[in-house]
């Protein structure tokens, strides 16, 4: 189980009840909207502060910025086949976006 909030992204092992910090949030930022990718080894989160950032994060804690915006990014949704990642981005052009080959 993944838990996100003001302190970062934590993984809770339901068997052992151990909690592991995967990604600490930047000072004053909020991490939310956690979505697991198929296979359970990668997840996607959004971090909100002065900018919004869409981040991929593996279970070892390695992260990669996929998109950064002055507008609000949220609700990442991986496709069932793992080829696409959909997410919200509020602006004048569109409110739903897709990333391929991440």
C-alpha cells in the first residue's frame, strides 16, 4: 500500500506492517494522487508546490520527473497494458493528457 502526503511517499508492507519512506517531499510541498503501475514495482505521484510535478517512482526510491507545469497536475492513471499514462492538467488546451513510452 502506498501513502502520500506532506512528508512524502511511504510504502506500507501489509504483512510485516513496516513503513518505508520512498520519496521525501520538498519543503512545503504536498505529494498526492498515487497510482500503481502493473506489476507493483513502479508508481506515479503528483507533487504540488510552486509548480506541479508528475513523478515516476520505483520501489527502490529512484524517481524520474515525467512532467512539470505551472498549472495543476493530478490523478495519474496507467493504462492496463502499461503503454500509456493518463493524467489531469488544467489549462486552456485540454484537461486530460497522455504520456507514451515512459
